[in-house]
């Protein structure tokens, strides 16, 4: 009976030690999460307080020229193009939306998007939707949407 009591006490002590170590690890993880949250908030405040990034003056002609140049360089035929200047009266910038319909292989489309992004730092890819008529066909038909951002005060 004494041996059984000793064994139970030993098991209870081992479980207590295990629970204590797990609680200590959980506490350390909680402190790490709290510290990360504080540094994230500080970083967000720093980003919010930073100056507005450089945006070029509005020039639809320059954007069209670069878009056509990149399409020509990458040998990407563009079927349809649409342009809309957002009315963003409450925005501190102008947003010019560009939509394209293109038909080419995936590597050509990807190269076009990458090169456009490299040449125009004020342009962002909003969406891309691709399809093809037949699975064996390598050519995709894609609808691509970009947004170009410009300095609000200057228009051209």
C-alpha cells in the first residue's frame, strides 16, 4: 500500500512539473506575441506618419506609350483596352484604371506583367482572369486589370 501511495505521489509530482513547464512555455509565447504586436503597431504608426510616396503627374499619353512599348517588347497582342479615371475626390491621388484583353501563352502574359511592373512603379495589378477554349491549346485569353496612381494636383 505504501508503494502504491509513493507511486501515485511520484506520478502527481511528475504531472505537476510537466504542467508547470507547459505554463512557462505558454507564458513565454504570450510575451513574444505581445512584443510583436507592439512592434507591429509602432511600424504601422511609422508608415502612417511617413511622407506620401512619389507619384508622377497624370499623363495618360505616357502611360499608353509605356503600355504599348511593353506589349510590343514582349510580343503580346492586345485585343481590347479600356480606361477609366476614378472620381476619387476624397483621395489624395488620382487612380486611372486600365483593363486589357490579351491572348497569348502564360509565359508571355507573365513577362508582360512583370516588365510593366518594373517600368512603372506607380502601376499595380488589380486582377487577372484567364480561360482557354480547349485544354490542349497553349494560348490563354486573359482579362487583366491595372490601376495607375498619379499625383492629384497635376493633370496632363
